[in-house]
C-alpha cells in the first residue's frame, strides 16, 4: 500500500474531522503491516468506498469526513447498498465497516462503533446443491460396475458399494467413513443401516435387498483380495482401501470424483460439493418421491427441522401433483367440464 500512515489521536470532535479517504488509507496500511493479503485489502477498500458513495453527505462527489459517518447516515447507506447487492455482500461490507470503526476507536479517533446500530442481515439459508443431472445416480452406479481403467488396483465391487451407500442412504461423508460391517442389521425383509450421526446419535435407514446384495458381493471380493474370511463385527470398517484400511474422507472424494469423470458428470457437480451433492440429490429425490418433512428429517439425521425444510418446497412437477388432487382445482375442472358438456 502506498498510503502514508497518519496519527489521528489528537482529533477533536468539535472541529472538522479527518477525511474519510485518509482514515481508510490508515486502516489499510495498518492491516498491510500485520500481513493482510493484497486481495483482502482491495476487497476491504471496495466495500468501504462502495458504501461510502451511498452516504447522503457524499452525494454529488463531495468529500466525506468523519463527522458524516453517523449511525443514521450509515443506516441509509447500507439500506441503499442492500437494494442492489446480495445478502452475502451486505454482510461482508457490514463486517468490513465494523472492523474499520474498531480501528478508529482503538486509535481514539472516535468514541464508539456506530455499526452496532446498523442492522446486519441474517445469514441466508444454504440452498441444496444437488448434481445437475436427473439421472446422476443411475449413471454413477452403472459406471461403478466397470473397472476403472486408470486405477492401479481397480476394485469395481468396492466402488459400487461406496457410491451405493451415498445414493441409497443420503449419509454424510463423515458418517460413511464411520460405517462398520455390522452397521447393516435387522431381520429379513426389514433390513436397515445403523448410521452413527452427529452428537453420538445413531439413526436407522431402511435398505432393500438390492443394496444388501451389493454389499454382499463387495464383501466376497474383499475376502478374496485379502485371503481372509469375510470381515464382520464391531470396529471392522465397512468401506476400505486396497490395503484393507478404513477409507478416509479424502479417499472417498477421490474415488467419487473419478466416477463423476468417467460418467461424464464432473461439470454437473456444484463446486466444493463432491460428496455432499450426493446427499442433496438424495434428499430432493426423496421429496419428489413423496417424503414429508418429518420423514426426511429422520432419514437425513437433522436435529433442526429448519435444516430439513430447505429441501421440502417441491419443484414445478411436485406442485402440479399436489394440485391435481386438491379440491379447489378439482372443483374448477369439473365445473369447466360441465360447462363444456352443456348444450348450446
């Protein structure tokens, strides 16, 4: 930064205050001295100057001073800023201005931080990030059946079991790594997977014969690979690598990404959601299949109902199915049909 450092500790509120541009420069210079990255400094400058241009006293390009940064003026500026910026941008700018005023208070330039009186929007709910392909699960399962030509030790039965766990149960990555061979239990016709969730809570997810058969075939090849009886019992990992060790989260990400690439789906996966996209896809498919909020909450292991509700608003087809049987639209259709059938 080429902004010279200044000492504003002798500022007196009864006389015209320092220029805002100088104060911003002093704060950014301080941050640079403490090792802040240049990209961070540029982002802070943009947020500070961007909101400053919305201050009433700054209209027409007038120079802004400290005395213009009142609570009411900042409220008006942030209201204007929020009108054409995303919530995340408004939250970031609010944090930036708050840090700026903390600096000014620490330097005895002002007595308090007015940002405490400027409303900061709440964090927007995380929206589901499913794979952007309706047939993603089918394509991944079909791809996993074939040996990976790029793998040093291909193991299609294990890869199929891995992707089936995510596609059929919707578990989190950490939950998948914690599964043991005895996690699958229950009497015939009522088999379920005991999933160790957050907070030590274990939930039961029903599974069908096809899933059980995938795990059985995988277990057989596992015994053949390691020349040992089919493993079972507490503490024996369900999903393992080619050395028989429990698969880690990073290993799962690598294997699933390989499947995405081979299935031609890599560009359909939201950034940063290699494994979680499978969970989101599972949840949305469950809603389309008729799952209600309580049922979906039990499947996903959410402690908060609000975390589940984000999946529940159905898409256009789901809404259409709901309205097809609704008495209001149904009565209207019958009314129109009766009118059309009436003579004349």
